[in-house]
C-alpha cells in the first residue's frame, strides 16, 4: 500500500517536473546506494557496501572482469602452469599442492607514499591466518602454508591444495604493514584497533585511484583522488557515496539532483527501475545486468512427497517461468535452467528447458500416485491431499508476488500450496539453516563465476544437529554421483575436461531437481546521460574496481 | 521530600538494572546469531570459520554468562566494542546521539510551541468551526504515515521547487551552521507535523476540562480579563498532564525517529538502534537501549519530583 502511494507520488511529480538543461561538466560525482558499510577493514566482515567503496581505494591481486574472465589487477601476470608461474607439487600424505608466484604492480604505493611490497603480503597472511584476528573467511589463509619472498615485489604462495582456482586470489586484500603492525601487536584486540576503523581517512590505508577523506557514519563517505595511484588518473576529483536505505527516498534524491547516479549493486528494485525508466528515459539511462543472484526454490527432500523425482519435475513443469519473468520483470531477469549463469563459460546450453507443460505435469503426478477427482487438490490412494508449504522472506514484495503466481499455477494442476512467510532473520537464521521448512523455501544464492557447489550440493554439507548445522545443502540432497563430480571438478586443471565435468554436473542437477530454478536477478544501474564508462559486471566484484574509466561526457 | 526522592531514585536504578537484563535476553533470544547471518552473506565461510568467529565474539557461551560478563565490565564503565562498527560502543553512540538530540529537540520544541497557541485557542472556542477544523487537521497529522509525509516534502521542496536539500546532512566538508540548518529543515518539518496533532489534542483536552472547573468561573466572576483567565489560570493547570506527556516523550530525544532518519539518510539513534538490534550487536544495542531507558526514567522521575513539589498529596502517598 505504502509502496503504491510512493510510486503514485513519484509518478505525479515526474509528470510535472521541469526538464533539466544539459548539466555543466562535473568534477564531483555523488553515488547513491542503499547500505552503509559497518566496517572498512577489507578482510573483516563481508558486506557489499564495503566492497563497493573499497573498490575505489584498493585493488585485489586478481578479479573477474566484465566478461567474467580472471584478470590481474594488482599483480603483473596471471600465474598459469604454462607460463611457469604456477607449479603443482606433491605433498606428504599423497596430497597435491601448488606454488603460485605473483609480482606486485610496479609503482603501487600506499597513499602516504610507502611502496606496496611483499612485507604487506606476508603481514596480511599473518593477520588472516591468526585465529583471533577476526578475519571472516580464513580458509584461503589456512591453505597457504608458506610464503616465499623473492624480492620486494615478487612472492610465491605455497598452497596445500591444488584446485583449478589456484590463480584466483581476489579475496587476498593487502593490509599496510607499516601502519597496521602496531595494531596487530595483540592479535585478540586487532579487530578493535585496526586503523581501517579507528582512522579510516589515514591516506596510508589506500592505494587505489581514490582515498577516503571523510566518513560520516550512516550518511556518506567522501573520496578524493589518490596522488600516489599508479594507474590512469580518474576523471572525477571527488566522489561521494551516499547511503539512503529507502529506495523511494533514494529515487527522490536522484530526481532532486542530490544524488547523480544510483549504483546497480545496491540500488533501486527492478520494478522501481522499470517504472523510473518509463518516466525519465530522457535524462537517465537504465542498464539491467543479469547477475549471479540465483532465485530458486529449495525442496526439502526429507518430505516424502518431494522425495519422488516425478513430483519435483511436475512442480517445475506446472509453472510458466517465461511468462512470470515477462509480466513481473519486463523480461529483464532471465529464466534459470540451473544454478550456472548463462554468462559463465561453463554453462551448458543443452540443458532441458523444463518449459511450461501442465499436461505433462499432470501425467507425472498421476504416475506418482497423485490423482485428481474433480477440481480440488490431488489425492493419493490413502486419501491424503497433495498439499505443500512454500516459504519465503516476509516483506520482500517481489518474492511475495512470485509466490502468489506460483501458487495459482500449481493450483491449476491440482497441487495445493500454502504460503507461510517469515522475517528474513528468522527465515535465514533458523528455518532454512536448520532445515525446518517442511516442503519448499524460496530464496537466492549469491555465487561467483565457476563457483564449485560443494557447500550447496555435496552430501557432506547437509546441515544436521551432529555437525552443528554447518553446510548449506538445505535440501538434504545426497547423490554419490554429484559428490564425485564436485570432487573431480575441484582438482581438474584441464579447462576442456573441466567443462565436460561441469556439463555432466549441470545435467545431473537438471535431472534430479533438488532445487526448482526460477530466474537470475538483474541489477538496474540508473545513470545520468552524461555519465560514461560504467561497465556492470554481473558478478560479485563491483564496478568501482574500474572507476578510473568513469567520466563526464556532455550528452 | 528527601525520603520520597531516595525511594524513587532506588526504584529508578532497579528498573534500569532490570531493563539491562531484559534487553540482553531479548536480543539473545532472537533467532539466528550474527555469525549465522554473516554466513548467508559470504559463501566463502567454512564451518571452521563459523566456530572460530562464534568463539571470538563469545557467542558460544550461555546467555547468562555473557550477560554477567557484560554487567561486570559495564559497572566499571567499560561498555565494550561494537561488533558491527569495530569501535568502542560509546564512541559509535556519541555522534549519533548528538545528531538525534538536535533533530528531536528542535522538532519537539517546535511541535510544543506550535501546538500550545492552537490548542488553547481551540479549547477557548470549543465546538466552533475553528475547533472542528483544528480537530480534523490534528487527525490528519496523526494519521499520515511519516514516510509518506517525508516523501511528499522531499518531492515538493527538493525535487519540484528545489528550495531545500533532500538529505538531512550536508555532504560538504565543514558546511557551516546555515547549511547544516538548511539540511535539517525537511526532517524537522516531517517530525513536527507528525507530532503537533497529538500535542494539540492533549493540551486542548486538558484545557477544555480546566475551563469547566469552578475556579475558572470564580475567576470570571471576579471580573478578571478573559485572556488572563485563559492563559494564567486555565493553562497553568492544564499544563500539568501535558508535562507528563512531554516527560514520556523525552525518551525520543535519544531513541530517535527510525523512519524519518531512514528517509533523509540522517545518521541518528533510531537507525543505529535498529541496526544494532538486527545485527545482534549486544554492546551497542544495550548501551543505546539503556540510555533511552535511563533518560525516560530520569525524565519521569523529574516529572514526579515536580508533581510532588507542587502537590503535597503525592508526597504523602
């Protein structure tokens, strides 16, 4: 109701708002996002708003570019077996490890003029692997058993596990040893003493195109050009990242000129962007980038009804996903045939479409023993009705809309679906993570290019009381064939062989259907016509990693 | 009087102590701890990481033990670090508190100053067209959703007319007092409009009751000027219950206004408390909630003391 009122108001004002003349050349850019980063430490906590801001102030060694290709940013050359910078090694106990060598970009300096060196590399590793430092994802640091320093810029990581992702170290975010060492003198207190939080405007913390000059907690972060940046000079003198959590207020700020650009990574909802585009296409470009956020329905395979694969397939065939994304999202969010995004090079193009086919769905349900008498829900031989519960996050309007469409379509084939939603905190904090949903749970997974689904599909990752509910295989899917494929994919270095393994894995996923794929979410980037150079990536690495390419251009 | 004061002070201290446990327990009983929530945002986290992080943040301990440890430190003036902001909880709170006190203080004062003459005039002309119009406007002000009102004000004054900024805080470095005040206009206006209706109705009701009392008739019979009867005799008595309402509202000076702060991107206490509670940031949430509790209790205590000073019957109870 409130959203409708807001939309109506915004539309009304848009109709009478005066057209703006061409803007003068700008050297300041105000970016609107919907979240304020809680911490600015690159390795403590994981938050999209933080990655977005830090994308301007630092560079990871490696990242995926807009074509989802692994590239070097802080490193000079990507290690491969072929160029000799990566070498597989045999380890005691029959294990295989890998040694990978990187060289830091010449000219890379912290904002206070101190060169970025291998001292920083070793220090970051020390912090990352210390159990009390508070670094969140420490798996990488534990896997690195030793760092051999060749000189000030070149080092070799000795990793105790060989996997095809050996060259990707995007999560290895350098810390300035010369500034952070004192804060790490007592590792247990490091997370509270780090300069990233106690003195975030210290120039020596940043080595990217910009450095942070002002942090107004909860409101905005201002950045200015970093004079020690080694790359091309960025066009904007000053960037302000402003956090406005309410998207209607964010849109109003955009229209008032208080915000220049709304980032797609943390910006308007898709329906809001579609309506905005219709009203303001003369002043703004809206770019929709389908990304790695995979909306799907997890099926609880412990439920005897859903344990039958025919029922799962019938559930998928009974819903018209093309029509759903067309009518609700203007076709901007592509239907998913599986968990792998079509832009990912491992995506299999020959997967079954499971297109809308209510007749076939009915046949499968009949075959599974769920027959229909009259227009009501189907029943089995014991007279039990085919009733399933579909849960999702309460308050997420898009999901609630999708839920209603699905409920209506399933009713057509005789499946009665009851909706039960919970606040995200309860849904993710208890119901899903402890597998307390009785039948279906609709939510999204955020992944990365060529992400191995060990935590979501391997049988060892089923959350149970005896493993303290660790793992994210919430469906309870256990198939030795899938387990073996995952294990093979992880260690297969040959790209072509790996592609074949991935294809087999995707076909198995489409056959077993532990999950009902829905669609991939798209991020709407709302840009003024004078802003150029932003290239949405669609993956977890933010567009700000290439901010030096952003520029003003008279429309 | 001193016995009364000591008794009330003891009650207030016990209430704050009790509330500290209630708040701690309520946050602790919420489903999903912060590390579980972190897991949903970072697929790279392994079960080992989860166990390690829970131990670091003390989340592997029973809630009573955690509370007692917190209480022990709090009694020495150490309120711990904010888990979300990696800074001392008090340091995180300071600037937000100042922002909120400014926003809420100005809004409350403005609402009271606007409400007073309107309510008194409406009560003096009870049942007339003016009174009915004031009533209708008050209901409209109370009923309109704050977020919608904020949006309308932004659209009119920032988007359409371009007179005022849409944000509650300026983005320039050292913006100066005038610029700061200009940015505050819309959030203050939102809160004032939302509050003034309630204030008018409280004062008006009390005034109508006071104007029907015998002493007012006596004052009129003595030949006092009607304005003097209204503003001196009636209002003085009518303000007593209004003081109670204001005392209760004092908590808002530090608890903030979540919706308004969110709409104007204003970093205040409302948003901070919300984020701290939702993020299971015990130290920050507790300190903020206790501050709200303590101020509300203190204001009520002050109101009680004022009442007791004014009315001996209260002291004797």
